[in-house]
C-alpha cells in the first residue's frame, strides 16, 4: 500500500507541477503558494470531519509546535522556492532536481531517526547528484539562460532540503496523530509563512 500511495503521489504531483507552471507565468510564486495552501487548508476541514468524524484532534503544545515549524519551513517556504525554481528551470528540469528530496530524507533520517545508511543508498545519492550537475551544465537551444538554471537548481535544492527536514520532524507523530490533522496543522503554518513572505517582498 505504501508503494502504491507513493506512485499515486508522484502522479498527482506531476499534474500539479504542470498546472503550477501554467499559473506561475502570470502569478508571483509567493502569491501562488499562499493561494494553494489556503485552498488546501479549507478543503481539508470537511475532509477531516468526514474521514475522522472530528473537527480537531487533541494535540499537545510540543506536538503543535513541531507541526507548526515543520509546516512553516517544509511547505510555506519550501513550496515558494519550488514554484520560483519551476519558473526559472521549467517542469522537466525541476523534476530531475526533485530527485534530491529522497537522498535528503535518507541522510536526515539516518542522522536523527537512527535509520541505516547503506552503500546502495550512497550510490543512489551520488547518481542523483550527477544527474543534477549534468542538467545544470548541459547546453541546448531550448535551455533557459545559465543563470536561471543555476538559480533554479539552488532554489530547488534548498526547497527539497527544507521539505525533507519538515517531514522527518513529524515522522514520529504518524503513530500518534491523525495524518489528516498533521497535514492540516502544517498547512495552517504554511499560510502564515506565505503571508510573511509576501509582506517581506512588499507585494
């Protein structure tokens, strides 16, 4: 079931990226991030009720704090970086850069959750890094300017690192809290992060 859900997530995300690219040509990434996070937050309220039979889940202050920080950096800031990188690099190149997410999760899980760091995982991470470097420095007529590729790659790397940190932070809570509630709290924090980003940009 976990593998099926992972494939389903990839399919849904691929459609989302295409729609984000179409929207991102005319909407600032920070505004687009705020909009999508707000829509998701509102949509999850009835979803939580119909799926779990409750409007909220009892959560400790510590749990709320961790969820809020995770959502702030892992969705609110990271997704804004992703949307900006998408604008700079294009969807296909972002898809390759997104492969950084897995090695980031593996590395952080090994450091903080005690998971194993095998030779096969290290080899996989090196292959992914090689693909990122190849795409960044590959020249073609259709490629965006080199400066856009480098900026987009750096933004994407920062985004997926923040996403990995955010998900590893809340992973121990999967056995304690409703998954939908975890997502809802993280989205609420991401809305605050998106609003702060827009305020800082003065837009």
